[in-house]
C-alpha cells in the first residue's frame, strides 16, 4: 500500500511541476500583455485562473497524499514497536539522568544535561500545515502556532559555520543555433558565503521542589522555554542583520514587492496573489506566507457584499492557508502591515548544529542559599538563504509597477 501511495505521490509531484512550468510561461505572457495593452484580456484571465485552480488543486492533493503516506508509515512504525514522538519537556523529564532525581537527592553543584530532539522539524511540501496530535496525558499543552521554521527545508551540521555557494543572478541566453554557428553563453553569477552557527538560549529560576513535580517541569519547558526560543529564532530568521553572533535573515535579502498590475477593488488577498505571481515570474514558485497576526485576522474577516465571510468559517477549525499555501502568523510588531512570500523549501535551508538542550543546575549564583535551581534551554542553528530572489516582501497596498 505504501508503494502505491509513493507512486501516486510521484505522479502528483510531476503534474504539479508541469503546471508550475505552464504557469510561469503564462505569467510572463500576461506581464507582457499588461505592459503592452494596460490590462489583462478576459481570455488570458480565464487561462490564468484555470492554471491557478489546477495548481491549488494539485497542491491540495499533494498535501493529502503526503499525509496519507505519513499515516501509513506511522502505523507501520507502531506495529514494529516504534515510539511516539515526545515534546521537549517530556523528553527532558524522561531522560535517564533525571530519573530518580528529587529535591532530596540532588547534590550541591550538580548539573544534569538532558538533550532533546526537535520535534517540530518538518519535511515534505505540505507538512507544517497541521500540528502533530499531542498524546493525552498530564498537563496537556494547547496547540502551538506554526513558526517560520515549519516552512523552511531542514538540515543538520556538525560544524560551527556553513560554507556554501549562493547563486546571485542568471541571464538566460539560450537560443536556436544553426549548424556551424557559435553557441551563446548564459550568465550565471555566484558568491561564496560563510554562515556562522549561532546560539539562542535563555534560563529560568525555579524552586528546587519543582524536581518533585516533573509534570510541572515538563509543562514549563514546553509552554515557556520552547516557545521563547522559537519566538526569538523567528525574529532572527526574518530580520537578522548577520555578522558576528547573528543570523542573516530572509527579509533583508528578499526582493521588494512590485505588483505587476492593479486589480479592481484591490484587497490584501489580492496582494498575496500578486506576490505569488512575482515569485512565479522569478521561476521560484511560492510555497508559503508569513503574515502578522493582525493582518491575517483582517484577511480572514474579509466579507462579500452580502456580509458573508469569503475565507473563514467561524463554525469550523482549519489550518491557516491562502491560495493553497500555508500561512505562518507572527506577533513580531515590526511586521504588522507587511508580508513575506516565497519558495521557502527551495530558497532557504536551516542547519541545526545542536537541538534544544535542557540543563538543570543546582548551583548558580545564589541558588544554594535560596534553595533554587536554574534551568537553561538553548539551541545552535544557522540559516542559509540560497536564493534571495525566491522571496518577496513588502507592505500591503504597494503601488503597482509603472503605476
């Protein structure tokens, strides 16, 4: 059964690739038509809409098939004795080093390190749209929102820095060449890049008695420390200025939003569709968005002339998606009124040097005097933006090109 699903996944992937190529060609033709005539013809609009519908349907089907394959593989793993995925906190308190540890058995100056695996790293085109279901148990956590990490291709490294080559430009001079004629050169430019691995960390103080209540310790690690790391990580991935000790973020390297034309009764939903078009014209199809929570709320609350919601349905819960692409909501204040769209899977890759590591110390500053412990949570990671032109960023309502 798994082989059949893999064959279907391959077929859908190939169909989506074909439609993406046709969409890119039609997008270029549309842009030329708009420049020459000042508007898009009804025939062209119908063709573009048909391709957009096909792209969305195939993306949805790809998501469905990927989920089916994951479900089959999970069931297979369970039949073979595979273990359920645990949260950071659950991994920490289940560590052999913490088993049997209580406030009465811990020694002065003792440090316990409990490395945990990152359970949020996703793979495949559509993963990250729906969070994994958390198994029932003590102190169950609320569902966490998506982070930009869920969109970017994951990776690992064992080095303190990543050395890689970035493609910075491509001029296609391919042409039909008669016999005995010199072939033209296309121009591809590259730049060598060194991306340092950075450390993101924080600590918190707690009463030593928390060691007697592992459910509370697990909850604190999951709900507060894990979220705190991911929030700062997201800021770095988006706005990082680079240099020593900082990640070079996506937004400083992304292409400015330049809508190809001005649609009638333009809305923020139109702007995100125009960003998909801009990404398509760069031959790097968009596969996700990052939007401020306030702006996403405005999108979901958009109504038609009869007062009905265009996208949202208050009576059901659905993953945040638009135009068939997953949406990451962020609370970073600087991002309100703006958005980021791009080919996250192909345009960037993150490299984890060290998954989140939880360390508990009984002697830090005046911990011994105050009967406290210090818990540290940290990770080491790097981000390589391999194709900056794969990303489009700007403010909603940006003037159309030539407008």
